[in-house]
C-alpha cells in the first residue's frame, strides 16, 4: 500500500486557488496546508500515472500490481530486472502460450538459462469428429534445464523444482503431460 511521505510538497497548493481576499486568514491557510499534505501523494501519483503503468519505471510495489493485471506471476525472489521483463513481455508471451517457443521463453525468464525441450509433436486436421491425435499415445513434453553457475568456486545453483513444475503446468496445454529433468 502506498502512503504519504512526510514533507512531500504538493504540486498544486490549494491556497493558490483562492481569491486574494481569503489569503490573509490564518485558519484557512493552516486548514488548506493540512489538506495539501493529505492530497500531495494522490496528486503526484496521478501526475506520474504513465510512469507507474510502465513496467520499466514503475515502483516495485506497483510492479507487482501490474503483474496481476497482465496475469504474470513473477517469483518474489527473482531479481527486479527479471520481474520487469516478465511484466513487459506478458502480452506477447500470452499470444505464444501453449507453444514450444512460449514455454522456452517462460523458462528462460524464470531460470536465466536456455531449456532443452523435446515434444512428441504432430498436428492433424480433420473435418470429422473422433479423429485420433497424431503421434504415439498421449502428447508429452520433456524439459531439461541445466543448473546455472553461481557463487564462488564454481558452485551451481539448482532451480526450484516445485516452482518450475507450476510454471510448466500453467504454460503447456491441459492435455499435454510433461517431464522435468534438472541437470
């Protein structure tokens, strides 16, 4: 939740809107100054709304809100630049959702590495109902992800398997099964 910043100046003081006859009244000056303190964060947020709605410049708490708008769930522990990239490219990724390219991009954003994806593949077109699906058995995708180098002395960082399985389950079509291999 965004809240006021002590001492934040208002961009549009209310006292400037009054006729000159009221400018000398002490009570009115103090009352309007108190209203200015309350309204300053609201007015500044409205003035800066385009910057707040742009994932490149949005404050971190607004970025999480924007992510909800575009149905993206960036991991809270992800670096800010990855979270911003996830929100910025969300609409284009939604158009590719359910494809190998879309899955690879989602995994690349999550892990920072290039995944290896092998699918059962195949397409078919038919004018009649009950046409069997192409390929052997149930459609399936195998995803291999290599651990990334991190830390000192050549140690590797293993991605979070549960998080990756949730991401893959959301990205692949509902009728397609998958296997995740962390190498």
